[in-house]
């Protein structure tokens, strides 16, 4: 299948792209940075998805994975508005098979920074909206919402022993996911799954269900 992935120069986006390339799919990557993947079935475009004029014409996209995301002043513009813009341009056509939005457990819990949490909460709502409209193509649309992932972006807390100890106290499985684990979930949701749609799947080692129960 022909797969379009945004944010392929990040750790999770790269892992997802490699998972699809491993399974002999054609992958098109969008990122604001230059390519970091070299493969006969991979085509890279330097694109700022916040800019409508940067979104090139592409035909016959079968799978769209919206992975581009930031945690800064552009949270709403990149994580939500640009995701919607990309989806509206490439997903609503006859050849579409599945759409996956990479969200965050923070969209469910409201944790982290205000605009970041709000942007990811918006992704959850938009996923349901798009799933309803894609159903006429017999296509699915879900969001995959990770908790902690072992990426370079998170190195500042991973490498801080005190902070990491506190984080592990809040994580029942006592570890974070690898980018490859998130990629495997992504592949399952868009290729193997054909009946789950409009859902937001939390993959966070149990952090979002953790609670401190006190009793005599």
C-alpha cells in the first residue's frame, strides 16, 4: 500500500516508517527536516505542514499516519490544525484504507502543558469526526495515544535519576515504550484492524489508570 507519514524525522515517525518499509509498503514521508531514511521504497519531502501551500499534490494515498507533533508555542497549530489540514487534503478519497492520528495520553488525562494537552484532546475529537466521514469508503480512523516513549526528545527526564524514579512510581509496568513498540501498534491499527474505528487507544504502561488508594 501507499503510505503517507508526517513527522518522519522524529523517533516515533521514523520507527513507523521503517515498520512499513520492512513489510514492503511504499512510504512517503513529510517532515520539516531533511530525510534520515534511505530506502528504495521511500520518498521524502521537506514540508511545513502548518502551511497549506507546502502540501503537494499526491494521488492514491491508501494509509495516512499523522505523526508530526511538537511541544512548544506551536502546539495547537502543528498538533491539531495542521493534522486536520493534512487529513482533509489526503484522506477523503476513494483509495483511502485507513487513517491513524498519533495523539497522547495527555489528551485523556489533561496532564502536561495546557496547550499541548488541549491540542491532543482536540485530536481525539477530530478522530471521531473523521472516522464517521471515512466510513463511506469502508476506511478506519483511530488515534494511537502513547504515554512515555524512549525518544531523544524525552532524554532530559530519562537521564535525570530523581525525575525518572518519580515517573516510574506513576507507571505500573515500570518502563516506557520503545519507538518500535509504538510502530507495531500503528501497523496493527491501520493494516490488520478492519473493524475498530473512531477510537483512541492509550498505550502508556498503565500510567493513566494509576491511582493512590489509601485505606485503614
